C-alpha cells in the first residue's frame, strides 16, 4: 500500500466517525482530571497515614503499635488493590469516537458504584478495628465495650456522627451514579446502529 492511498484511507475513516458530543467530551475530561486528583490524594494518604504508622511502630516499644501498623498497611493495600482493579482501562477513551467515550464513561460509572460498596465495607472494617483497638488501650479499659460504644464520650459521638455522614454521602452518591449509569446506557442504546 502506498502512502497516498493509506492517508486517503485514514482520512475517510476519520471523516466517517461521528463527532463526540461536546458535553460528553467535557464530562470525560473532567472525570479524568478528578481521577488524577484522587490518585494524588491516595498517594498522600498512603505516605501520611502509612508512613506515620510505620514511624510510630519503629519508635514505640509496644508490640500493639506494630499490630496497628500492620493492619493499617493491610487496609491501605486493600484500597490500592481495589483502586487498580476498578480503574484498569478507565483512564481514557480507547478512541476519539462517541462509542469509546460512552464506553469509558460507563466503565467509570460502574467502577464508582463498585467503589461505594467497597468503601462501605472497608469503612466498617476500619471502624470496628480502630474502635476495638482504642477501647483496649483506653485508660477506662474495664468499661464493657457496648456501653463504651453507646455515646460514652464526645469522641464516640463524633465517630458516630462522621459514620452517619459518611453513609448518607454514600447513599446519595450511589443514587447519583445509578441515575448517571441509566442515562449513559440509554445514550449508548440510541447511538448503536440498528440491525
């Protein structure tokens, strides 16, 4: 194949592609920027919390601090493994056509819905471990766990309020992403060629 016919073939393919709607293109670009910001935040949290846990374990002679550092890194590792899995193939559209932009948008939306479920589970595991660890190391260690957990201090009240706010946010975000997924799937159904 000579260069002129190859360039002509590429030109025809390029001109035959449907233009990506501007709002979809902007949405994908905005989501890509947000994904990069979240990645940077994940790195900073890993360095700050993970590094802080290691530094505390190295400086402390207590073996329980080492346990705290190990469990902290287990939680961080689980979060990173999930993040890599859910974001695989979702960083950019595979092509510059509407179908590819819809595909990456749908993949991202499904990933965010999976992240809601994972985030809720990880949060519950972290809260259970952290509150148990704090109760075990508290000066009033003799207080039974259940009465201690039921609004025994301002700290516990703040934990429960933050937990309530977190799950309210997850519920709202899940509804938003479900509606977005339904809209994207409807758009994808409209854009597919009829047989």
